[in-house]
């Protein structure tokens, strides 16, 4: 194969993993929840084999799926974006990244306040919109920085742009990234600027992520070292701290990511185009919006119908996810789930059910096999397995 398009439907889990109860996620099923919405209409994904995957209860499945398909388990502990992407890129994390359900400890707060020269407010897990509504007025009065977290391994810094100018907010996050290492090595430090007046605060497009660099070799590194292109679309650059990429297009939202993919499919390159569609998770999963999630997935399906014919004879499309975020489940956190693997290409061999695989790293193995590289990741895929 010449070009691989790897598309991550952020948070599209397909049912609880065997250890989901250890995470409080027994019974979670993101795709199953969407099946309860009258707004779900995904004929292309169904034709590719989504409903034929092991354990998927949605019907009707198809008799002769057009793609190869599998259910992927997760070997790494945790259920966050960073760990999920690392594993699908072949890097299985030895331990979960730290989370802070009670807020950050005193030594972290003191280090941040010293580095920034200003106080901190909140320091609790919070919704990103609620935190600015509730703490924004105080920040306008006092100039303190809003620091909060979530169920993910993140430290987020929210700041009104009239209080902390954007370049200064980024400097604060860079300093926080240096502090949050080792024992407190969170997956991401995130700048969350906002504007407006009390009662009408809105987040801006100035979000910026400062990720922990992957602690080992990934698919991106190996593909780049082989002299091939590695193109990131959406938040891929942030997740991998820029490592292993030859180019990056930080599109915002599903619509921009899909538009960027439409542009790139008309461009000549050899290697991997790796894209993440974040809206499923950010706008719908975390906000318990089943219908909104179903509509967004249906919009992706409509786009997919137009994208598939653009793929060349030597191209391959791989669709997967990085974790679950069941919008019908209690709470707003990610959920520990299996994820789908769908593979399609004009010259795909052996379109079939690849069963249940033990690790997201099989995504990386597929890519290596398809590009003709030595398969060193996943569970030893070969070209004939595709």
C-alpha cells in the first residue's frame, strides 16, 4: 500500500471491557447507547462491518461486509485519550497516567503558584464550561488562575484573556508541563482561554495542549525513520508532543478534520495520515448528549460515503477509536470499552471478521504490514491478514 488513512472516532467504544467494573464502567456501551437514538443513520459504517463486530448488538448486520473488521481490547491501564492513542500506535503503557479526583496536592499547587507568581482557585475536577461560569467572576476580580482537572490525566488552566493574556497563559502552561513530570506526569497540560462577561463566558479557539512525550518508540517514529510521510490532522500533534510527524494540520472540530482529509486524499504522499475527530468525545460523550452524538456519527457516515471513492488503488482506510465515552452512562467520564477496527481499501485482501484482538496496538501492526514495513508492533500482522 502507498497511503494509509488512519481515522480515530474519538470515544466510539463498542462495549465494556472485561475489567470495566474496576473502573466503575460495568455495562458501558457507547455505540449501544447511540442505537437507542432515532437520529442514528450510518449505512456506510454498517456496510463496512461495524454491526458484524464481535459483541456489537445493533442490527441489522450485513451478510457480506465490504471491509475487514475486529474488536480491539486494551492492554494499557486507564481510559484516556493519551494512553489510547499511544497503544494504537504500538506503545503499551506500563501504568496508568495519574489522575486527581480530589484535586492536585499541596506541593503541586505551591510549585505552580511560585512559578506563575499568582494564586490558584478551584483545583477540583470540573466541567470546562461550568468552571468558567462559577470561577470566572472571581478571576476577573482577583486575577487568580483557574486550575482544574477531570477524570482524564490532565491539568487545565482556564484564564480570561483580559486577565491573563494568551502568550502569558501559554508560558504558564509550559512551566506547568515542566512541573508535571515523574510522579505527577499527567498526559496533558491544557490552556483554556475564555472571554465574555459573567453569565456569558465562552471558551475561545486558543486552546493549546502540552502533552507528555511518549515514553517509548511508536508507529509514528518507525514510519518516519523508514523515510515515509507521517501527517497528523486534528489533535494528533498534541497527543504525541509532535514526535514522529513530518507535517501537522491542527484542524478544529470534526468538520475541519474531514475537510482536511478531503484535501489530503487529493495529494500525493507515501506513508501515514493520522487523524482524530474529537467532537464525538468533547461535545457529545462528555455532555451526555446521545442524540447529538448520533447526529455527529451520521454526519461522519455521510462524509465517508463521499470519501471512499476518492481512495486510490494503493490506499487503505482504517477506522478505530481510543476509548469509550458512553453518553447514556452515569457521570460524564470516559468509559473503559472495546473499540472497533474497520479496514477498507479498493484492493483489500480477505475481507473478513478478524475476531477479538487483545490490544489497540494491532492498529499499528496493520499499518506496518500494509506499508510493507517489518511488523514489530501489535500481535504480528502480516500482509495476508489484511
